[in-house]
C-alpha cells in the first residue's frame, strides 16, 4: 500500500511535468486518491502540502467543498423552509437530502462557485487550486459530475483531495462504497 507522503511527492512531480495533450484536450486536473479512513490525516497534512507546493513555486488557493456547501445552503432563499420542514419530519432523510441536493445544483450552487474560483485564477502563471473536503459532497453528489460539467474550464492545475478507492487507471469509487465511476478526465495518484 502506498503512503500519503509518497503519493503526494508523486503528485508534485506529475504537476511539475504537466500533462500531455490527449484526444480530449489538455485538462490540468489531478486527484490525490486516499482511503477514506485517512481523511483526518489528510487534513493534518494540508498545511505541510501547501507549504511544499509553495516551495515548488505554486501560488496555492484552496477551495473547501464543506465551506462552499454550507455557504450555498445558508444563503439560499429556501434555507429557512428546509430547516422548518426538517424539524417537522426529522427522520425523513431522503426528502431532506433531495432538497439540499437541489439547492446545491442550482445555477448559483457548487458548480458555479468552483467555476468562479477557477476563472479568478485564469492568467496567473503559477496559480494552483487545491479542492478539499470532497467527503462533504456525500450524499448530495459526486465530484465527477461537477468535473465533467467544467470540461475545458481548468486554466490552472487543480488538485482534488479524493477520499475513495482507485479501481483502474481512470475509475474511482467515491468514499469506497459508491459504484465505480470512470468518467474522469484527470490524472489519479494514490488509491
């Protein structure tokens, strides 16, 4: 089994080398895949990793899915109604999750926020976006759906810290229990 340190070192090297132009074009998207039980260890390593990327010459910006999810939900005009409905039926998880997922998928939801973060870095030669807290997407959506909708809109290297299992060169299982998904156009390291 690979180590987080070794996988991160390999990821840094791959980013330094860049990606080759393939049939789908150039997308500087990288996934650091790690077993879900290591989520806390990854969070503990983030300051070190950001520092190391900075030493490599990258200007690292972070995008926390957990923070963005909370911000989208809290800012939605229907948030208070969702809270009220949840109080009325606190055990109806499927209804609650469906309502929250719909808010996150709106035009001002997560996709738009990630796209905005990427656009803000366009033209900045040494910029790199580090996307964290992907586990917060469960049970609402998976990052593969967001990545596919942003095809062609990654102007800077983007690293996704992905808790899951790698089941092939391009196939991943989010959190280790979702069905395999092979719709990624990215480099996967670890897992």
